[in-house]
C-alpha cells in the first residue's frame, strides 16, 4: 500500500481531532478525502506528511512508518497544503530550482522544464510568482510538490479560491497524474470528487464514517427518491394512504411531491393506482438516486449551506 493509516488518533486539549481512523490507498488510486470543516482532514494529512505527530496509531508511506522514518517518507511525498506557501519575490523557475535543490533532484534543469510543462505553467513561467493569478500560483505549488517525482501526492483543498475554468484545469492535471501516482486530496467541491476520484473516504468529528467507491457509496447510502407531479392539487393524506410503507414525503409545490419508499417500483405502481382511483392526471413520475452531495449531507448531518 502506498498510504496506510492504522488506528490514528490526535487530541487537542479535550477535542479529539482524529479518533481511531484506519484506511489504506493503493498505487494508482485517486481518493477524495471528505468531511465538514473541523472533521480532522487536515490534521490527518499533516500526520501523513510528518508535520504533526500522532497521539496514537501509525501512518505508513510506501510501507515505511512516518514517525520512525520522517526524512525518507517526506522524500516519497509531494504535499500541497491548503495555504500553499510560496516565495512571491522569486521567479517561477528560480523557486522550482530552489525546491529541486532542497530535494537534491538530479538533472535539475531538465526536471524543472518537465514539471512546468506537466502542470501547464509554460505561458507564465517567466514571471515572478507575485505576478501570477491564483490559478497559476496553485500550479506553482503543484509543480513544487512534483519536482522530486514523489510516489504519493497529498493535496489539501487544491482548488480553493479558483474560478470555474481554473478548477477544471487543475482537475485535469490531477487526473493525468493519477495514472502514475497515489493521490489523496481533500476538497469541499463534490463535483470535483465525482469527476476525478476512484474512491471516497469521509470523516466526521474525527471518525471515519465511509470508505467506498463512488458506485458503492451511492448504492449503500443513497435513498432512491421519487418525484411525482399531478395536474391537480391534492392532500398529502392521499399519498400517505396510497403508499403504506412511505418513509418520507416532501411537498415541492402545490402539485409536485418528493417521496422516499423502500421499494420505488412498487411505490410508482401505487401512485398510478391512486391516479386511477381518484381520477387524477400524472404529469411526470420519475425516480433517481441521491446525489453525492445529498449522501454527504445525510452522513455528516451538514446543512446544505455548508457544502
């Protein structure tokens, strides 16, 4: 395993920032690391990269214990923290040369040019970092994380503050890197996860609450939702009587309803039977799984405005 976490824990005073979590990530996987603010994502990443010491449990990079082999494991990791600290007075190539020297990269000039091309920095590579847009600053941070050709990439909110075009561009860079690297990245943009990730790990209040592929997550945790629109206005009691095993019923408008039932196919038949018995006209009737956002909210009990 490229990344392995065993019973990891970190406590700040009375608060358990990370509470006995375990997971592993194989080479070639791109894994989304999700959770509400304060869930423990950044703390876990800092432990994996050796910036923090765990209070209990172990973290391994490429089979090596991070606590016992801090320098060796750091050499195997490319880390882009959320703050993306850069030396703004340096030129792009100057900064990357500095980072290459820190990592003792052989053939520095060739490696710098390769990384600049890899992350799409070429058009702006002649400038000082201070002159770059937010999107290109993120590319510089990503280039610095890649300069020593690490086995593992750990990215903490890599698209924070970017505009939609920049998000798509960075997303494409991450996707292209996934064929040769192990990537663990934290984000609040769930569309990013759906577009890029093979797998999702969700933590909440320091505890791991989900570790599945996107398909498994939808299958296990998603509740099929039925939307029905009638031509007529009707009382909720009619639907409740028609579907005895109804789990939830939500009024969307005076004629449109959203409902959850254990067997969507049977519920649809019951709605059709209701329309015949009461001489109602169904305008539309469809069912769908919950989106990743809705699954995330249901698992973390996070209000929609926090996503």
